[in-house]
C-alpha cells in the first residue's frame, strides 16, 4: 500500500514528456522580458503624461559636471533656460552654438541662467560634447533620468524657459536659435538688454 502511495506521489519520469526545468538561460530570458516590459510601460506612461508647458515648473535638484549642487527653486527671480540635450543627438549639435551665443548675450546681466541637462547620456561623452562646442553655461547629468521624467521628455532637444516667478513661460519641442531665445527671454526681463546698454 505504501509503495502504491509513493508511486502516486512520485510518478516515474516520462521520457516523452520530460519535466520542464528552468536553466540559468531560461531565467535570464524571463528576466529580460520583464525588464523590457517595464521599460515599455515607463515609456508609455511618459507618453501619456502631460508636459509642464504652463504653470509652475517642477522643481529639481542638480549637480553640475564641475560639482556645483543647486535646485531650480534656488534660481527663483531669474529667467532660467532649461535645455535637455544629449551628445548623440544631431539637432543638439546644431543648436549648441545658438545656445552658447544666447548665453553670452545675457551672461553679464545676472538675471538670466542657462542650464543644460544631459539626457540619457554617458558622462565622458557629455563632457567631450561641452568642450567641443565651447559651452560655458551650467550643465548637469540627468542621473536616472529623474529630471527628464518630471518634465515628461519625449526626445531631445527640448527647452523650457522658466519665468522669474517660477512658471513655465515657453516650451520649445525642437532645436532653438539665438533669435528665438532672445524673443522668448526679453519679454520676461524687467528691461531689455538694448535699453540697459543705451541708458
């Protein structure tokens, strides 16, 4: 009787229908599918998330490539140009000299800040990009893409111009030019650069 129960509890292996067994390769494949699914889910969630094109700009803390740490809210009272870019992005190469030229126009005023956020980029390549294009304004890596997630970035380049009161004044979903930046920034300033230099 005991042998019959043992037989029912432990039936003999059927060579034609082997018991499925998870190998390390199987576990790796399963894990890969889970990770891929999670990435797709995050991407879809980001696509449906609205970008902050009006209202209060999401606050975030950043640490620049040269080690300065600050928050967007620390810059309240100034116009802040937040530009999301990457070294692997073709349009970012085109807009780099435009951004730098605009920064040089406003740098001496003290009430305009340019802040580049390197999106999904390698730190070494980011630094090479900044050096190659002579970028001198603040730039920081987006570690874990947490900043770009707050702004629901759909690609690069994307630029948000934040008014002195902390609200998003302008959103540009494309590369920008020096002329465009001036047209967006000037109305947010207490006086135009031309008036300041002529007085």
